């Protein structure tokens, strides 16, 4: 049913419809509206779950790990400092192959303290073994939660998943969202069937320690699961399209890329602005397009390479920086396109909530035309 | 003997603990008390490493290890999940003193405040043994460890042992107890009592470490006994914050306990440090007075 709703409430609603048995989360701006909404649902018997009001994000994810290992579907949400506090648990959850789904309401990391949006938090966990989905708008944020559970829990995958959507820009914005009903979600997402679980009737040991004789094979299996997840995501996206009419069967969404000379690569809400700017530039005869990355992990190398065939210049918009190297997405795209003859220029943009407008996107096209890139875009040089 | 036991115990023989390991005995005893219907959450440390080198495990009950400091939080999640599923297994944490007194305090405090129905057992070998005998908040005064070494201007660890049972009792834990592997029946009874008490319960079991403390492997039980007999360790029970039971002893001087362990050797060699021994005696005297452990002779 189409409803005008705040992003956070849409995500809380869909989290409820995914029927988690255990929820453990800790409040942090701009994620708070989600955990408050879930608490309300539990208090009003709309959500039949154990809600653990933990004392920290570190315990939130640890409790989720325990509940998942015991055989429950679980849910959590966090951002920024909270995610940083979970760092150690994140690697552990993936290593133990627990299909936990967690919303990341993207926010920058201190210092200096900032509650505003960029994607440094989830990007910094890129090597942890979590699937990473990025949403452009609140509809996509809502839909990706269903897909994330389905993919994560697939026995060919068994990896945890972040569903990332931009703090404030999406989380606190009211937009129309077509919210499925409980029955529709149930039809799409089957009940959780754990691959194995802690059970006195069939005792197993989980999280053992591995000597050099075994450790590498565990990591290799994780990487294989990541690679297998590509097909599972496509399948889950296609099934979603069939049931709901919105198509997420591609890991990369191409926007006006046919015959494009300059292609943007971006993730999250900025893609909306980029699309509008592209429309205007196209009207003015400029051949620009966008490759929107929906799954940053697994990195969609094959799809992206195919989408970019034919362009001469790629402008990557990175809402993060791997200090001492460059934007995380830009670095990967450069490696991916090495030897292709395509020029890849990276733009560090919108850190800590700095606004991006259509004219900024047009200005970046002008820079890319001149071959100027690998830079911070939009610096206020007067305060440097 | 070993062959006879194998296959009967829930904590299987053949693990990689040192001969004479106190914590290994603690694991065996506590599983005797829990029976099969239990789920164990471990912390990183000696016990986890010696009992579960992949692909082998000594645990015949469901067992999970996540990190050094999060067992109480993992257990919270398991307990919540079992409740949801209507399952009956008891959830136990079995963690070292480092995991309990130091790095895990945040998670433990949260779990106890929230009142999860879990039993938290700290096997206390009074230092970080797995990483090579470094001090913890449970290390006793004057013990020499690799991060509190006795030296020309130090007599070892300069802080007294943290009072963890009191901290957990202050959280409102319905049942808090101390125990010793040298008194197996008492320990097992306390584990059973904790399991059958709703809410978060805490047991701290003294588990001497021959390697870390420096005594012969065959002496483990004797050292544990001496700790009790000298007042260096007190076995007690607290129910709803009140001490309800204490093991009474005819107290021996602390020297009998100290002189048999290399971690206190610097108090006797190259020369005797009477002033330091007197300070430790004073700690034992205070313990004795606080808990009333002395069996008084009839006048
Ligand atoms: C976050 C973190 N810090 C440090 C360590 C290193 N470490 C592993 S076990 C351990 C000490 C364990 O001490 P304790 O809990 O007393 O158990 P024991 O080994 O003595 O049985 C340390 C410091 C770790 N694994 N994780
Ligand atoms: Mg220890």
C-alpha cells in the first residue's frame, strides 16, 4: 500500500514484517527512530519478538550473534560510532556464518564529531565479510531488507548483510513508499531455517580456534560464499520483481549509459541527484550516464565492466576516503578498469553531510572533460 | 583410569590442557553438574584454546565462542532466542578472570542489569594465562606476573584483587557464590543451585594454574585447599545480596600458601620480605573477619 512515510519508519515497518524473533539494538543518531519504532511495536504487541535493550552496540551485535546461533532470525540497526564499536563482532559474525541483517543508517565517523551523512562507516567494514547493499531512496531501502534476509539466509550464502541508506537524507525524509503487507512479505521471505544451531539434542561447537592448518580454508570458504551470493542476489531480485514489480535483479543499475561518453559511478541517495543532473545535461546534448552500485559487497566487477563498455571517462563519486590512498570505490574501479583505456577519475564528495546539488554534478562533468579528478570536490578553501 | 572415564563425561578427555590444569577440572566438574541440557558460552583464553582446536572439541554439550569480552552478551541473545522458541536448555558462560574482571565488565554488567536467566561461571586462575601470565584485576597482591614482575624496585602486582562477587551482587543478582576446584562437591552443588535460580547468577571458582603460578602439576588440589585454609580465598554464598553461607576453617599462616608458588618466590628469596608477607597476612585477616571464617577454639 502506498503511504507517505519517514525512511526510518518504513525500515522499521519492513523489519517487523520480516519477523525477527530477537531484536537487539542501541540508539544512535540518525538510527534512533528505527529502534524507537520497533520498541513501540513490541510494546503494542504488533511485533512478537524479544527486544534486548543492550548497554552498547558491541553487545547489540554480540547478542544478535548468540540469538542467531541459537536458531532465531535477528535484526539490528546502527551507524557510525556504533558500527565502529561493533568492528570486532562484525568480523566474528561473518566468520561464524550467521545470516544477520543490520540496517546501517550511513553517517560519518569522528573526529571531528559529526552526525551527518557520508558512507565512511559501512565502507570501513568492507573487508569484514558482510554483504553490503546501498539504497537510493526509501522504497529501495525498504525492499532491500527483504532481499537481504533472503540472500543472507540462503544456504549457499550464509553471510550477514548490511542494508545501507543515507542518514537524514533518507532516514528522516518523508517519501511515498509502497509498503507490502505481512502476507506479501511472508510469501516472499520464508521462515528462517538455520543451517545448524546450538541445540542440546545435537551438540556442536561453534567458533573454535583454528591453527595455520585450517584458518586459510575458512577464509577461502567465506570468499567463495561471497562469489556465490552474486547469483543468489540476482535470483532473489528477479523473484522480487515478479512479486512486487520492482526489479532488483541487477547488482548495478544503469541509467542512460547507452552511448554515454562520461559515466558516473555512485552509491546511495546521491544517485537521485545525479540522475536529475544527467537528464538536464542530456537535454543540453551532453552524453552522460550513471552506473549505480547497489551491492558494494560482493563487488559487481563483471556487471560494472559490462555497463561501462563504450564510455571513455568514468567519474567515481566517493562519499568516503581511504586516507592515504583515495576513495574506496574509485580505487576498486581503477583496478577493475586497468588496461581498458577508460580514464577513471575519483571525486571525494559530500563528507560529513556537505550538500550536493545538480550544479555540482554538472561541474564534475566539466572537470572530467578536462581530465581533472582524484581530488576532494567542494572544499571551502577559505577555511583551510 | 583415563580410558575408563572417556565417553562418560560431558567434558571429554584428550584436550590440550597442561597436566594438573585447574580450569580443566573446573570444566569437567561443572558439566557434571549441568548435565546435557546446557549451552556453554566461552571467552577467548586458555580453556577455549585447549578444549577446541579445530576440528576437535572436548565439549559434548552445545558450545560457542565468539570473542574475549562478549560472552555475557552472546549468552543474552541465546537466552532470548531460547525463550522465544520455548526451549529448556540452561545457558552458562564459562570465562576466565581476564574476560570477567577486566575486558568483559561492560557486557556482564549489561546482562546482569537486564536480568537474563543465565549462569556466569568465572574460572579464576588469577591472570591472563593464555597470553603468557600477564596480570588481571583478579591477580592477588604481590604476585609476580609478566606484566607485574617482581624486580629490584617492585614486589610484583601492587593492587589487591578486585571484589567481583560484590560488584555482581550489587547488580541485584539473586545468587552469587565463590567456590574452589579443591572442593568439588561444593562447587557442583553451587552450579546446580545457580542453574535452578531464575535470573543472572554468578559463580567464581578458584582454579589454580600450575604453569602460571609455579607449582608441580600434582599439587593443584593442595594449592587450592591451602588458599582456603589460609584465608587467601573464601568460599561463600550470597543470596539477594546477603552472605548466607561461608566455609569455616582453622586458619594457617599465609606463608604456607605463598611459599609453595613461584609467583611469590621473591617474598622469600634472595631474602625474606617480612613486611610484604605481613601485608598479605593482613589481607587474609581482613577476609577472615569480613566473612567470619575462623573456627574459634573453645576457651
Ligand atoms: C580484544 C582482545 N584483546 C586481547 C586479546 C588477547 N587475549 C586472548 S586470551 C587473553 C587472556 C585471557 O585471560 P583469562 O580470561 O584470564 O583466561 P585464561 O587464559 O587465564 O584462562 C588475552 C589478553 C584478545 N583475544 N582479544
Ligand atoms: Mg585467567
